[in-house]
C-alpha cells in the first residue's frame, strides 16, 4: 500500500511540471495557430491523460478504499479476535491461578502429611522406647518366645534375676532347657495349645530357682504378631510374697478366731463367776445380815429393859449398820439385774412416763414448795420399765438435793442434741456438785456428799448410766457447788418405730 | 383355830441354818404355831421325815400341812426335795412354800416349774421377816384346807429312787 502511495505521488509531480512549458510556448506570436492547435491537442491529450489518470486515481482510490475497508474489516476481525484471545487469556490465567492454588494446597497437604509421618515415626520410636523401658523395668517377668522353635528371644531383667540366671544364659534356649521350668508341661505341648487357643495360663506354678529356692508364680502366655513373625509372650508374676501374705492372713485369722474363742470362753467364765458372785451376794450375804438384825431385835425384846441406855444405843447402831448393808446388797443386786435383764423395747412416751413417775413422789413431796416445769417431751424407743427407773432416780435425786431449798425448782426438758439422738435434761436448783468430780457421779457407790448431808448408797446414777448405755445413749451432768445440777441423758433415735 | 395343840396340824421346816430356824420359830411363836413345827436341817432328812423312814421311822402318822423349804442346803437342796415330792403321788398333795434368800429369777422360775405353791424371799429386816413368817403360818397351817386322802403305807417307787441320790 505504501508503495502504491509513493508511485502516485511521483506521477502527480510530473503532471504539475507540464503546464509551465505550455505557458512558455504561448508567448511565441509566429507560430500562433499551429501552435494553438498543437497546444489544444496536447491539452486534450493531457486532459485525457489527466482524466485517465484521474480515473485511474479514482479506481486506485476506490481500490484503496476497498482495501482500506477490507483492512478495516480485517482490523475489526483482528480486534475481535484479539478480544477473544484476551478473554481466553484471562480465563486461562484464572485457571492457572486456580491450578496454582490447588497446587499450593496439595503442597501444604503433602507437608502436613510429611509432618504427620515424621511425628508418627517419632511416636513409634517413643513407643518402642517406652515398651523397652517397661520391659526392662517391669516387676513381672516377661519372656518372648519364638512360636515355632519355642526358643527364648528375649527375657527381661526381672525374670532372669528372679530365676538366678543371666540374660545370656537364657537367650536362645527353650524353656524346657532351663531348670526352673523343667516340671512345667513339655514345651511342645504348651506350644501346641497356645497355637490352638492363643493363650495358655498356669496358676500358682512352683518354680525352683537356680539356688534352689521355691517360688510361686502365675504364668500367662499369649500369642502376638510382630511384623510377619508370630511370637509368644509369657508374663510371669511372682506371687510368692502374695501367697506368703495370704498364708499369714489365714494364720492370723485362725489365730484371731482362736483368741476370740479363748476370750469369749474367758468372758463366759467371768460372766458365770459374776453370776455366781451375785447369787452368793444375794443368798449368802443376806442370810447373816438377817441373823444380825433378827437377833439384835430379839435381844432388844428380851433384854432391852435391863440394858443401859448406852447398851441400847449400841444395839441400835448394830441394827442400823446391818440395815444399811442390806440396802447396799439390794442396790448391788438391782444394779446387776439392770445390766442383765433382757430389754423389751417399745415406743415410750416420755411425757406420759414423767407424769406417771411424778405421781409416785406425791407423798414424798408433801409440804414442800416445789415448782415443776415439765416441757414437751418426745416419744423414744426403749424399755419402759428401765427408762422409768432412770426417771425415778433422776427425779428422786433432784428432790433429795433441793431439800434444803425453801423454794425448789425442777425443770424437765428436751434439748436438741446431736443428730440421731434425743436428749432429756433434768435441772434443779439444789446443792449441785463440784464439777471436778463430775466423772465420779456415775460410779457404783460413788457419793459426793456425806451420808449426814444426803442419804443414799450411791447406786442410783450408776443404774441410770447402765440403763442409758444399754439403750446406746449417753448420760452426763453439769453443776456447780450450791448452784444446782443438770443431768442429761440421750436416747438414739436412729431406729424407725416398728410398732 | 381349834385351840387344842394336838389338833393343830404339823408344819415341816427344812432349814440348815440353826439361826434361821430360831428366828423362824420366834416368828411362829405368836400364834403358838412354833410348837407344831418339825424341823430337819437338810433335804435328805426332809424326805426321811416325809416317808417315815430312818430316824423318823417311828414318828406318828400323818403328813405336814405345809413344808417350809429352804433351798441352799448340804446334800439334797430344796429344789431336789421338791422335785422328789412332786413326782410322788402322795407327797405332791402337800403344799410347799420355798423360803429362801435368793431373789434370783432363774431359781424362782425353776421352783414354780417344779410345782412349788409359793416362793418367799426372807426379808432381811426382822419385823418384816416376822410378819412374813406369821402370815405364812396362819395361812397354810390354819386357813388353808388340806385334801383328805387315803394313807399309803408302802413307800412309793419314787421314794425308793431317792435313797440312791
């Protein structure tokens, strides 16, 4: 196209130079006509030529336009193609990106997988190490045998030490070769059974160590797969100490039972002796007392008149002393009975029982100013007659020790004790007691006051305590000298009422 | 009361302790019952008396209206005497009052099981003792009627067995 353009331009140049020569010839007057014709001809030719050239130019122009159009079309097409190409390129790029992302992800995964592999390899190494340590440090014997040959592949220190061998002495031997296992069933049999059942165990096997000691073991063999090899693992537990301990326990139990039996027999004898004693007290001591009293009375009847006043006083002292001894004996017998008599437990309404008991004291309290303060009392489970004895003792004590008070106050109440028990209190404003001797109050024949101050044998509180103890409760007291006393007793409430 | 001593029926007191015998007799004295009391000091003699044998072979015929029986005695004790009496068709008709120092429940039950008619614990206090014995004497020797039965001359089989004990 450029070439065509340059040709066209040169022709235009030559065409421009022609008219100038024509103008020069017109200036010649001699040759005017001929010249004019010539010139016209020439002009016409030139015109024709020009026209032809114009036509040619036109054609060329047209051609050029056509070519231009074609070129434009081609350009457009090219652009379109370019655009398409670009779009395809973009898509390709996008795909490439995606592919790259996927590749990255794949690489990541690969890395992770590698990391995992590494870790699991480490875990395996650690596990092996741990197993090895367990194997080495186990306090059970471990024996690894080849299932085909029955030879020892490995043995842990515990076992070879236990049997008195070295590792080297045991390795690659069959267990039948080793002294300690000689009496266990033949290795072939064991191998056969273990192949069949997967496990073989022996309880309380007696093995002889190299130095001739007998040890007791439990042996368990089982099959396991190690890679492509089948192995037998025997666990051997030394139960010598356990058996010794069991034996010891058995021996101690027998001994204990024997001791219990002996003790029971001794207690039975002691109990029988006590029975005999109490019988003897009941029968043999009361006899002579009856005689002393009887003959003192007979003497008084027969010779009282002829005796001096002093003589009669002595006779009176003999009777008094004998009577007091009689009371002591009776009290002791009561105390013994309180401990022995079978208990008949029922629901006992303490409020009713207190009311009943108080009516017994009406005669005794006649003429005295006493303020009774009886609070609401619960129902407990116990032996009615024994509990009545407790109340009689405590109320009679309160009355006795408030005797010197112009206005006695006796309060019977119910306080909340610790869980599972009912606590009853009996408070008085009487003579009280020295709290230092509070622990002596409940002893048999223990008295904190002289006979002249307050009479009594000192058995009452011992009975109270014995009865309360038999009910599974406690008895205690608080008091100060001249400041009154409070006696407490508790009865367990644990048992739900059954009647 | 018939007033005549001869008609007052006999009481047999089986008691080994002479002091108890004396006190018991003193208690019975008030109604003159002491004069009708036969005293033996052990169980074997009590049975000899009841069967009219040994040193009692010659005693007048007739059973006591009541036996006051101590328990703790040498040779045969009270319970053994009672057991023998209650297995003898004739002697088992005689009321037996156990007069003892023992308040022990097992003793008491054993005596009643064997067939005693009363069980009395001797009071330590003398006036109570006197009172108790007097009441016993009056009730058993005077108030209580005894069954009339045919005399059996032959010693029973039970009595023959007793001698071996």
